[in-house]
C-alpha cells in the first residue's frame, strides 16, 4: 500500500489529465465525423466512435500496466523491444493485410493494427538506450552512424512497405540528436537540402541549374586567389546540381497521387478533383467562423464532404463545429503538453530518461505539426494522424505507450538508468 501511495504521488498528473482530455475530445469528434445524417449511439461498435471507445479502454488499461511496472524493465529490455517491434513490422510483409494498396496492417479479430506505429516506440527506446551508453559521444562519427542506423532501419522498412507518411515521422528523431550535441552543420546542411528540394520542385530544373552555376561563378570570381575556397565552392556546386537533378528524377518516380499531393501543396495546376481533400478541408474550417456551428451541427462533416474526416482530416471537423476558438483550445492543449514534456525531460537525472523524453516530445510534435499543416494546406498530405484525436487503435496504443513509459520513468527521475 505504501509503495502504491508513493507511486501515485510521483506521477505527473498534469500530463495524464491532458492526455485524457485530448483522448476524450478525440472520441467525441470521431463520433461527430462518423454519424453523418443518421443517429447512432456514441458507443455503437458499428461506427468508428464505438470502436475508438474500445481502443480507449484498452489504452487506459495499458497505461495503468505501464505505470505499475518498474522503470528498469523498459531500460533493461530497450534493445529487445526495438528488435521485436522491427521484426513485427517485417512480418507484415508476409502475413499482413492490404488496406488502400498498402500491405502494412495486421488483422486481429475484427480489428486492424498498423505495426509501423509501434515501431516508433521501439525506435525511441533503442535510440535512448544507445545515447545513454557509456563513452557514447554523438560528435564521433562511429557513434553518429550507429544512431543513424537505429533510426534508419525501421524507417527504410516502413518506406519499403509504401507507407511514406509513417516513414517520414522518423526524421523527428533528428531533434533528439541535436539535443544530445549533434553539430550545427548538419542542421545547416539539412536546411540547404530542403531549400534546394523545394526550388527544384517549383522551378524548371535547367533554369535552377543555370542560376546555381551563375551564383557559384560570382563567388569563385571574388575568391579565385584562395584555392581552398574555390575548391569548396566547386564541390558544393557539383553536389547541388547532382541533388537538383536527382530531385527531379525522384519526383517523376513517385506514384501519380503522390505527385498530385506535392503539386497541390505548391499551388501547381492539377487535374480537376485532385485538390478536393484540401479544398473541402479549408471550406469546412472556414465555415466554422469564430465560435463554430456547434457539436454535431457541422454540415461539411455531416455530409462527409471531407475524405478521411475521422482520421487524418479530423481537425477540419473541429474547425467547423467549434470554430477558431475551439481550434485554439485544441492547439493550446497540445502546446501545454509539449511544454510540460520538455520540462519533465530536462529534470531527469538519467540520460536515458532525458533522451527518451525528447524522443516522445519530438514524435508527438512532428505528428501535430504535419497533421494540422496538411489540413490547412501548408504541408503535404502524407496521411499521419493527429495524436490522441484521430481515429485509429494502433496509433492510440502507440502514443499511449510512448507517453506513459516516460511518465513512469519520471516517477524515478532521481535514479540513474542505462
């Protein structure tokens, strides 16, 4: 009894309360987005809200189990979780179920699970375990490559399965590496690559190449006496030109619907109907005004104009029914969660706990940023859920595991784990 009281007193209840509020709000919005013009009970398992309620109960039970297990269990078996969850993702290729052309689901009874969501949890544990190891220094190349491999292996496997959205989420772990001391030139390089990639998609490849050659020529003209500088400029020019043409080639290798999503994002002309998702999402959000139309009163939501409105585009339903103010409340809850998680991460004595806390924050923040960005048309539609809000059992379970393992680690924040 004393141990239970001690554990209860150490749990960060603010984080738990925000988690419960977001989960319940998500469940209510899933009900609104699932009913259409019909009247269904929110507990009806024939619609998504009833199924989500079952996943919520399972997630709450899972959260309780995670909290009563000693934190050393997660640190001791971090690599085991990492390997097993990767094998689970690999197994989908052989025994998985195809959904919308992607064989990355496993059917269990009447439910479907997406193991790629759980792979993020495994990668978070594996990366935290590695970074907290003795004599590990992310500034050393041998340790960089190991960290990149821990992140890259599950990312590539998920990419091979055709789930580009889930694969891109693994990029969020780069934030953890920067927090651990990864040099700033990686950030500069990443920013340069991103700018070149965007320009390569927006501008004619040959015009962009000519512009890069001209800029490099100007720099070389004013630096021709410094041979070292000239060599660096020439090397950058060669790599930049190679990258620009590779982006153009890679874009042409994408599937038509993926090309359309990128073209819609950058405002390029596409076939009629290809930008339907974004247009309807913006109409729904705009029609909500300041205060919204009211719960279960959204016309765009009721008539199901927005595809995937209970999953990837659920924020459009929130905008329509609760308006600008309701959207601000949801965004505020997420920002409060992120800020609190960063506070918890910084107060950890154990490096494992600190790195894991940053892994959790990075993954949740990346999902939040991209999901809302794609709903309002400022990010590509890559099909990733809004944490705790979007319909999806495997996503809710994965986010719950991620969050509550960290909450459990925080209860023993003064102890050292490796």
